[in-house]
């Protein structure tokens, strides 16, 4: 469904029954700097991730099982901004704080977020020139880029571990450390 159309979300989810786990993985690339600010793109991304995520949870809140978990996707632009990341850095920072408020507000439901780094075998990165990926790989303490399998494993961990709540998990092989 289009999370950037939040008024349609409740209707689209009306037939959903009990929910054990919810993963919301809205990923949209954005290149939006203050000098060349595009209000339409900024509004779409903020609506997609902040309003859309909240509306999905709102629409399903009465259907979560007692030990349900929610995992939201953010990204590392919140920690490592780059030219053109004004909107995406801000939105991912919002997701990081949204996790905290939702974990408190929805208790005992668990709410966490995953913030992937560069995922070398993802569609967004696998086609990049090898030297681009190599520059990141050599600055990563594990000596390798995260993979889609790593991301899936981290999501499963966040969904299943009953002691993890209100966590923003960076999955990047330690890239943020250097």
C-alpha cells in the first residue's frame, strides 16, 4: 500500500485479523538539500515514513496479540548525513524517536527499529561501481558490508526477542564507529 496516502490505510487494512508481528519497511531514496529544496518530495517522504507508519499502527492497534512486536525501518542517514540528505536524515531521526514513544505508549507491545547501513547486495547498492563499495568496506570493522540476509536476521531478532524494546538497531558491521 502507499504509505504516502495515509487516509487510505485504515480501509486497506480493514480485513486484517490478529497481528503477531508487524514490519514496516518503507524505503524511498531522496536527494533533497536545503539549497535545492523540493517541498513536494520532502512532504511525501515525511508523510510516507512518519505519518504512514503511525497510521498503520493506529489502524491495527486493537488487533495486536498480547506479545506482538513492531519493527520499523529507518536508516543511517540519521547518524551520518550526506549532501542531499536533509529530508531523509530528518525523517530517520524521527523514526528513532518515534520508536521510543511508541514503546512507552503501546506497552506491553514491543516496538523497535532497524537502521541498515550500506547493504552491499541490495538492489540500491549491488549495481554501484566496485570502488564505491570498496571505500565503505575498508572502513567497516567487520571487513564486509551488511547483506540482505543480515538485515532479515536482525529483523527476526527484533521481532522475536521478548526482552528487546525501544531499540534502534544499527546493522552496518560497525561502519558508524569509524
